[in-house]
């Protein structure tokens, strides 16, 4: 029954599995309308949680006593309706709870759960009361501390849950429990100071005569055009006391302003002047502009250096002029600061940058300001597809083939491309996918007419594509070993450096050597938690697991056979760096990989050194393959092209080609041209030969034929059903039973091909065994039914902490 006076009951969703929606009463006396998208604080079981109103004026189910909301946090909807709708779609498409989808959509910082404050009742003594050991401990701790938050107390006592003992202590009248509201970051304030307009009268001048510093400060402020920050005054040695005294005398105004955090305020983005589009670009832009007001998906296939960024910029202008907003997705902000900088340079502070390294407070401010309409463009990685704009005019996905657009760790495992397309289908506006090496899915859809294909086959300014040469590693052996860096590559590096050019060297493996192998028994040192070989890191002098981060000392004897003949094998970036340092001692050699880019701005710094010309050679992992546009890079060397080729994954070839084409595209961007050397053991592999000729279409044709034959996407839809758990036996039988259940479902009969269950290629990660079922179907709908059926009917056994993960459209089957 809807309440006629004031806001009635509302439905609230909490950001977690089984998070609702649940119905609540509005707070006592609350009169404003409670719109969907507003955050509220509500009691939930024994806890207090932050949730989001998803429906107003609901009729509650009969016979249920509703609880009341405690606090209304927002006075306007923080989460626009279209994001709530999007979360519902995600929960359907990716088979998760609505609450789990909300958790992915809204940054966690907005949804901080509440806490409770625990206090001893004054003067009380537990004499005569029977307390359990845990209750006794709680009492003693509180006696020492007076008052504590429940979360603190839990940590202090290293206990799993204190809810039960606390409840009974409260019942006995020993303690008081009060709700402590969610902790939200506080708005950041800046203190401003300004001289009063009216000049001080003579009396005050006399007053100031005895306080020369105050007079100086006042005169300084009078000389300024407007208010200045207090911190500026203190920096030039006018202390807070001086300023305070002046304020007291009424000579200056001192006040605070809200100062939203902008982490990029201090970052110097290189200047950029957008050039006039070339005829090719003009044609593409005109084509696109015509269709911006309809829901179409465009695939912009432009070779590396064809000027896709300029196309994006020209498209954004009309969108912004029409008062609409835009999202630009990039694979990773840190690696694409150059592209991001160009948007910032053209559109200025209207561009919000959603960086994964933002602090909670920064993220809070930026997201909130987007939802208040203070930004027009958001640039960011995967989750920026959820930027809370409410009049979105376009979504652009740059480097759309990148696998970072698919969430691979948390539930829901969504793909930003699919999410973007659905979001814009609701808004009735366009999505642009850009790439030099489109994913085969997108390319196939474009050729089938589902997407519209636009092409930029040539580089901007008519520069030629770089010459690509192959160095066959099978031929250059010396001392019974293939070389790391062959003669040819050394020669070309030397040549490029003599010509005052710069060199990029790619090796898709960090660390010094790849692994430690026993020459006696062939055993490779593996991580205890992951069944993955450990990587040697010389600088740490340790073995490191690249999956879970576990570290171990380097063993002196083989753990399997006890032999002392343990030798390092394979190559890593660290080793390539040290070989180069030996060969080119006078050159500046830098390295960019996960080990060297821990800091928030470290990517930016490494790339700035390269841009400024300070770096001669940059060695790196696939991080250096993306988006860089440096005309002075005369040579790109690929130390070993084969690392990604041999993985047991249906996308291995596509990834290898993509990586080679992208890294090759980093050179030949200036008048002096550029060259690429690829070292490989498999020179006739299709991924390599296509990279030599820069021939994406023929690569795609060949690889698509193989996919069709083997029944892999884009010719079938995939659902990877992953089972994980600590007990391998229990897990295997759980997987078997699930497979059987699926095969017995009559409504899906004949529509699915089910492979497995079998152990995943990565059999064990972080102490958990992994099995999977691969479900294939020509019908997307059948995949949808299969996933929904599994989500609904499978209950993982609690023994061994089993779990089932449904990965729709997986980006890898590892
Ligand atoms: P892509 O992203 O397609 O690899 P970029 O957008 O990085 O290519 O552009 C490559 C280079 O060409 C950049 O330095 C860019 O400034 C330049 N460029 C692009 N379009 C033009 C143009 N119309 N005139 C002159 N230079 C251009
Ligand atoms: Zn051994
Ligand atoms: Zn591990």
C-alpha cells in the first residue's frame, strides 16, 4: 500500500550477492521524494549497510514488518536510472545477482558499510554474571579502551564474528551498542584569504604600526587581484597567526571553498595542437557524424599511425556542442597517457580521467562531479564504461581488441564492449570501436553487416609502414644455444643509436630468466599454490610467482631428486636489459614492466624520459606496445615472438599477431622512417608472416577459417564454467555432477556442445584447484539459458570451499 503523505516504501539494493532489492519504510518524518539512484543507510540483519534506492512507491509484500531506513545520504540521484537498468541487464547477461552487478557499477567508496560503536555501561561490574571466555575478553578490552568500533574490536581479538557474544552482553546490560554511520570521505576544503575592499581607517593603520608583519601581509593581499590560498601565504612566511590576527581585526576575509580533488592538476601533459584532418580522415569523420544520433556500432579499422585519435577528437566536438557527454575507453590509462593528454589538451578541464591509481577520495570526487554534470568527457579503462553521465552521446573504445576490456577476476566477468553496446542501444546513440588489429569477433560482425566497417588504410601524413624483418633464431646458435639478442639485432640497434634515434625492445616476460630447471630430472621449480613455474628475479635474488606473488629463496638442490644441477632457463626483460648494458655501456637503457612500474606515476615518468630523448633504449613487456607515438623511435626489436604463440588457448595466434602488429606500429612515425626486427623460431607461422606484410585482412581470413573449422568464436558462443576448490577430489566430482545436470536438461537438448569437465590449463592457482566445462552453442540464447539454469540450480559443496564461476564470452580459456 503506497503511503499518500510523504515518501512511501522504497526498494533498496545492497552491493553484494543476495543483496536484494528489499523493501524499507522511509525515515520518520522524511518528506522529500526518494528517487531511484539515491543512497541510503539501512539496517540489514545484524549490520547497517549502504544501499541504493532502485524503486520508489512500492507496495510491500503482505504480512511483513518493514524496517525503516536510517539515513538518506544523497539529495539527488547519484546513480542515474540508466546505470541501474544497465546493472539489471548485466545481472541477466552475466548470470549474477543484481547486487553483484551494482557492486561492479558503483565504485566501492560510495558503498562503505556501516560500523557499530561498542561501549561499557558506566559503573557496571560483571560480578555474579557468567561470561564465556570470549565475552570476558571483550569486557576486559573495553575496560581498558572505554569505547571501540566493532570492526576494531574484531581485529583486536582476532575473532571471526563478535555479533553473537556482543548481542548477549548487551542483553545482560553490560554494554551499549550504537550504530556508527558509514565512513565517507570528507569533501576537501581550501582556505582562501582576501583583503577587504574598504581601505583601513587611520586608527587601524596606527594599530598595524606596532605589528609590521601584519601590515606587510595586508599590503601583500591588497596588491593581489583576488583571493589567494592560505597555503600560499604560509609558504611566503606569513604565518597562520598573522593571518588570524588580521581576520580578527576585520581587515581580511577568510573563508573555505570546496576543492574537488583533481589528481591530474600537477601532471604536465605534453602540448598538442590538433592538426587539420586528412582527406581520408575527413571522409570517415563525415560518415560517422551522420549517424551519431542513432544506435549503430562502427568498427574503425585504421592501421597504426593512421590518426584514429584525431578522428575521435573531431567526433567529440559535435557531441559536446549538442550538450551531450562522451566516454572514451582506453586499455589502461597509465599506458596511454599520451592519448589521454591529447583529449585534455583539446577539451581542457571538461575531461575527467578515471585512473586505476586514484585514491578513494579522488575517485569519489570525480565520480560525484560526473553525476552532477561537471564533466563532459570521461577517459578511463574498463570500468569507466559505468561513468554516471545522464545524457551520453557516444562511447568510443580505443584498441578495442585488448583483452583488458574483459573483467577476468571478479564477478560479473563483463566485457566493456558488450556493456557499452547495450548501454548505447538504450540511449539510441553510437558506439565506435577503433583498432589497427580488431578482435576477430568485431571484424567478423562488421563483415556480416552487424557493425559498420570504416577503414583508414594508410598512415596520416602519408608515411610508409615500417619495414619488418625476420631473424630466424634457429640459425644463429652459438655454444649450443640460441642467442638472446642475435647479431642482426645488435647491428641494427647500433645503427639506430648512431643515427641518434631511439630503440624499443619487446620481450613479453619480465624477470631475469624464466625458470629454474633441474638438468638431472627435468623438474621445474613451481609455485606451491599455483602449479606455475616460478620466475627468477636477480635483483631480489628470489623466485617469484607471477600469478599469486609468492616469493621463495632460490633452491640449491632440486626438490624432486636432490641433484645440484639446477640451471636457469629462458629469458626475461631484466636479463635483456643487462646484456644491453654490457654491449652499450654509454647508453641510457630503461626498462618498463610490472617490476619497474609500481609507483602511481612511474609509467608516466618512464615515458616522459623516452619522449624527452633522455632514454636511448627502452626494454619492456607488452606495456610498450600500446599507443605510443614517438617519431624518434627508429627501431623496434622483438626479442622473442614465440612466447605467446604456444599457449594452449584458442586466442594465442590472434594475440601474437596483435602484439607484433601493435609494437611494430610504434616505429616509422617520423620523417626518418623506422624498422622492425622480429626474432623467432617459427618464421613461417601465420601470425609472423602477416605481421611482416602488415596484412590484417589476410591474417583475419586465415585465422577465421581455422576458428570456423574448430568451432570457436566468433562462429559459436562460449560459456566457460569454472570450478575451483581446495579439495581436488570433491571438486572433480562437483564438476562431473554439474556436467551431468546440464546434459539432463531437456529444454537445452541438442543445442549445446559440452566439453569436459577437465582440469584448466592453469590447474591450480593460489592454493585452489581448477576444473572447467566448456559450453559451446551457435545460439546465444541457448548459452543464456544454460548459464541461467546453472546459476539457479547448482549449489557448490561447502567441503573444500568449492565455487562455480560462469564466464560468458571468455577472453581466454586458461
Ligand atoms: P593511431 O592511434 O591511429 O595509431 P595516432 O592518432 O597516434 O594514430 O596518430 C599518429 C600520428 O599522426 C600522430 O602524431 C598524429 O598527431 C599524426 N596525425 C594524425 N592525423 C594527422 C593529420 N591529419 N595531419 C597531420 N598529422 C596527423
Ligand atoms: Zn631434479
Ligand atoms: Zn603462485
